[in-house]
C-alpha cells in the first residue's frame, strides 16, 4: 500500500497532488486554441437534441452535485440556456416533469451511485436524452447514457473526492464552451480566450501546490480545534464554499456549513463570535466588492477570517486573519483553483486531529444502496 501511495502519507494527499496531471489529462486532446475548436464526440452525437432543448437538467449526488452547481452558472452564462441542478435522490422520487426535449447531464465519479442511476433510468423511460460525465469507464451510468464524456482522473481511492471533482469541473468547462459554440452564443475571440485560460489551469494548480502548502498546514494547526466552520462564497465560487465545507465535514468531523455569502445575513451570522472561523472564497471576480463588504460584516462581529485570495490582493489580506493565495484567472475558471486550498486545509486538519482521512467513519466511496 505504501508503494501505491507513491510516498504520500495518504491516498487523499496523493490525489490532491495529482491534480495538475489529472486536469491536464481531462483536457488533453479535446481543445485546440489554434483551430478554435473543442472536440467532444459525445456532444456531437446529441448536438440536435441540445439545440432543440429548452433546458438542461443536471443530476448528481455529493461532490458531483457541487460540480453540477458550478456548471449551472457557467453554462447559463456562456450558452444562455436554462440549467436546473437536482439531487438525484430528490429527483427520482418527486415525479419530475420530463419530456423527450430534455437533455440530462449525469455527473458521477464512480458511475455506480444508486440514486443517480435510478433517476436516469426513470428519465430515460420518459424519453430524455442522457449525457454521462463519469470517471469509471464501463460503469453502470456510463452504460445507460446515450452519450457522454469521461473524466480522466484515474482511480480515486480516498473516500473524499478531490481529483475527480476538478476533472469534472474541467470537462464541464469544455462542455459549456462546446455548447456555446454550437448555439453561437460565444464569439471566436472569447472562445480562444477561454481555451487559453483552461490551458493554463494545470500550471496554476501546480503553483498552489508548490507555494501554499506550508501556510495551509500552519492555518490547519491554528484552527484544528474549531467546533464549527462557516464557508462563504458568491457566484461561481458559491459551490466552492459548499464543497469546502463538505470536505471539512468528511475528513475532520468538524461541523461546517457552506453558504452564499450574502445569504449569511438570514441565519448563519447569528453564530458569529470571536471563536468562529469563517472561510471566504474571495478571489477577484465581478462579485468582489460585494464579498469584501461581507468580510467586513464578519470582522465587525469579531469572527476569525480566513480568505482565499487572488495573488496580489492586498485589500483582503489586510482584513483577513489568514490567507491562502491562488493565481489570477478568469472568474469562470476560478472554482478549479479555489478548490485546491480547501482540499488541503480539510486534509491537514483531519491529519492534525489524528483521523483516518482516507476512510472516514460512516462514509462510503460509492453509495450503491439508496
Ligand atoms: C459518496 C462519496 C462522495 C461522492 C458521492 C457521489 O458520498 O463519498 O465522494 O461525491 O458519493 O458519488 P459519485 O460516484 O456518483 O460521484
């Protein structure tokens, strides 16, 4: 087992560090900035269905549901098509209205999650077209899909999903760009710009791994005794806050909640006192001014502020107690980078608390029963 971990203490850490490669592998061969082209044969196969669809429904569970939420923001922005995100377990039991005009994207690392699989079977019976975004080749969800794309994250052993999540995000970006091109909702210049942005992601993730780990370990030690942690984000990084909180819960057993930063006023702000760490995903984007005022609101109530910031953002650095830095990028791409420090933070807090981070209690890698 030590050899399989390639010198890392845990599979989770190994998988976090693999992400420059797994993101690269998930993008490789699929995009070409010179030809202004994205090749996704799965999308080509159902292009007529996508063009006719009035909405796209994305169905998933757990971490995969969080990548679905990011995709909702990105696809609606770039493709101007309505996207609905559903928990598979809710979708399958609530008699959803589905027709042959619906395209459903199913996201699943394992391709075996029972709720997702049955939700898709039901939708397929009602005539929907199923697009599978799956990591495990030949898995049940891959097989019942009408078309799809694989993420190329390789086997994920750690129960808490890391590299599968960022691989999903990478391919979802490609799917959004490809659909935007089909629908003519993006011009060539912007299309090339986004391909270049995506192309730079693996090296930016590598930069985080090379430059932020020591600081994140220090922050992990400082907050490892917390009883609760609040994660806040807006826009494309609202799902990042949810995923950060999920990672911490899974690995450290600390109660954590992810919330849209503005929505905190409607409840979570009541929890804020000088003992509560509040993690802000505050990268430079079109929501930045808004999140800075949310940070000030927490600071006024003496909460401890830990912020993920874009390189060179001195303003948030001054407000925050601790910062984790990520390279600058377009806001649409930011969830791919901002996920990394939050994975590392959860990992090091779990280790600090002496827990079995690869196999947290009560959790399963793949939930094949409902
Ligand atoms: C379990 C795993 C999670 C995963 C979820 C969905 O809860 O522990 O890491 O995100 O199932 O799994 P899937 O394989 O469908 O992505």
